[in-house]
């Protein structure tokens, strides 16, 4: 028998009642939930595109526990030396148990390992309840062995929620433990 993920259990037992109370939802099914997490990276203008793409896919697979898919250019752009259908990156879409395991590792293990970490920006919501976070390199994840890193690979983590507004999504992620910085709330220093 499969055991339930601890992070998902936390969502069901603590986050849902807290959000029902805070936002006045009458039904637990009205409470926003996380739909999927998309981890995306681009190889940029690496001189050895094939090797860079293979490294990016291997690192994403190691970090997420799921095989990465190639992303390709939709159109040609001469200024960027980009041809249509050229491989330009990799992405992984996580749902279900793997999604909750990844979020737990991201929030509890990886983000605190960033040097001088003061929280993630509360301004990275898209207006429809989705949140995107940029990760500077893969070394913050405990699974990655530092001596085996060939090149730094930064990536974006997009958390897609069923929330209708940014406020609902921020409440959901805050209750799940996302460490938002409070820099946006501090008033400007007054000079005398």
C-alpha cells in the first residue's frame, strides 16, 4: 500500500482549514490547491549545444526525479542565431506525489541553502494565482554532487495553482511554508 506524502498531508490537515478560516470558504473544495509545477531551463548560447542540453536534461532529471523533455524554438530569430525547431532547453512538468516531494525539497532544503537568502520575492505572481521563482544554479539542491557539476544551470520553477487571485495564491504558498521576503512591506527609511 502506498503511503501518503507528508507535505500533501500537511496541506490537507493544516493548510485547507487555515485557508477556509482566513478567506471564508464554505466548502473545502473551494480552497486553492497546487495544480502542477513546471521546472524549465534554457541552455542559452553555449558553444557546445548538444553537451549543454544533455547536461541540463540530466540535472533536471536528478533534481525532479522525472525525465526532462527538450524545448524547441518556435520560430527563427536571426539576431539570436536561432533556427526554428532548434533545441534550446529542457523542462519537466510535475504533478501529484512527485510535485509535492519536489516542493517540499525546494522549500525546506534547497532555498535555505542559497547564500544570503532573505526570502523569495512576493511580487512574482502573474495576476491569475501562479508563481514563478528563478533559481540561480542547481547546486542548492542536496541531490546534486558539487564535484560533478560541469556547468551552472539556472532554471525557473513555475507553481501553477487553482487560485483566482494573487492574494489567494500567496496565502496558499505561505501556509505551505514558502519563505516570502518582507522587503516589499518595509517603509522607506526616513531622513531627519
